[in-house]
């Protein structure tokens, strides 16, 4: 299937202004799922939107309609950077959002986009049942959030100029890193950082406010950044940029449900992880095709390049993160164990 047909999106939904919809707009008893990515369908579009829709359909089926959902793409229900806070307060039922977006509120969550700390999908998949995953899950529960699906994505770099492969390639450029720690590394490499959510990258690159942007392979496709880019560094094969983008639920909402329904939510959430992993890997390859078709120059990372970024990460970002709180130090130490596992 061509990229165009596979990624047909509901542009109107993605373009809706951010607002809080009255409960009457959704079916009574309907749980609302918010996410910032372009909307589509069960079969087509951004896989994170599809995952939300697949999750909703399967839970509704297994609960015989006792639980129903409405999916709001394109940050049309809750503004991108407000989703996590809304979950904690019980003002939002579910959200699929990059967990590091909540790093300003809870610095511990920047572990979800700590450059160089995760370097493969196999390693990222091990987190859920490893000590680091159990500790992170416990931390989130204490903060009012339930992890339903662990979804990781590798990232790449879209650039208006040459490909950014090694740290020195970023010198003098205005770059979006995607997290506080990635920004620290970019500054160390001599770049000027711009902090915006992924759904604002296109306009930033279009206007020249950004020279380059790091984001997931799926976002590199879904937000059509090939239209404003001349080069792409992919995350296929080798990567130092992995982002945790889980499907999460408000604990306040979750706790009000019968145990049987809670179990269905957790089971279906876990079932979605296989789809998320396969789709993320597919997009790592697909993104190169999309950019090549648009005439952009593409480049891949090698071990030497990854180690350069990782060396800066260890000396700057990891050190800073580990000194933030006792929990940060613990999470970092546990995560480092998975590097050699």
C-alpha cells in the first residue's frame, strides 16, 4: 500500500482548536482518549492514533459495550502539554503522549527520552518487566497515572540543510531536541535549542524558526516534515534517540471501575504493545522512503556516531538528571543495567 493511502488522515480533526469539550458531546459513560497526533482510522493513519482506536474497539468488545470510548486526535480535546496533568487530576480519562512532555512537572519522567540510554527496540522492550520499569510504574501510580501500553519509538532528525549525523553537525543550528536532556546535549554540541511539541515543528521549520528537529519516525511522516526538509537522519538500524510514548489512564478514573473491567483494560493495553513495536519499526524504514521520494538526502547512523552522542549524554544529561532527585538517580542506575543486559 502506498504511503499516501496508508497514512490518509482526517485533516479536519487534526486542525481543530484545543478545547475542553462538554461531557454532553460524548456518549454518556464514554471514556475520552486524547492524543496530539493526526487522526485516521483503524486501518490507516498515524499508528499511535490507530493504537488508540484499536484499544478502544477491543475493550468495548471484551466488555460487551460496558466501556465505550471516544478518540480525540490532533490535541483537539486537551492541549498537548496539558494532557499528563489532566490525567493526574482525573480531568482526562486516557492519553497517549510522550512521557517526557511531563518532565517539567515531574523531572523523573525525562527518563522516557534520555538520549543514549536506550539504543535498541530489544532493550526498550525489556524495560517493562525489568527493575527500571517496575520502579517507573510505581512512581506513576503514586502520581495518579496507570500505564496501559508501553510504546517506544526510535527517532530521527529532519533538517532544512545537511543531515545531522554527528554532534558537530548541529553546531550553530536552531534545533528542536524534544526533551530537556536532549536540549542539553545539543547545547553542548553548539546548537541553539527550540522547545516546542512535535505538532508545531512544521510551522517552525517552514518559517525558519527551526533549522532541524528531532522527533519520532512516525511524527516525521505524519506531520509531513519532508515538505520543509532537505535532509533526514533516520533511526533505522542504529539510534541514540528513543522515546517512551505510552497509553496511560487516570488512576482516579481507573479505580472507580469494577475489577473485571480494570483487568480488561490492562490486558488489552499489553496486547497493543506488539502492534506498537511492529509499527514503530516499520515507520523507521518507511520514513526514509518518504523523504527520498520528496528529494531529501537521507543518512543512517553507525556505531561511531551513536557513541559520540552517548558520550556527551553521559557527561552532561545523565549526570544532570541523576542529581535531580533520589528517584531520578535510582531510575538512571536501573536503566543503565539494561544497556548490558
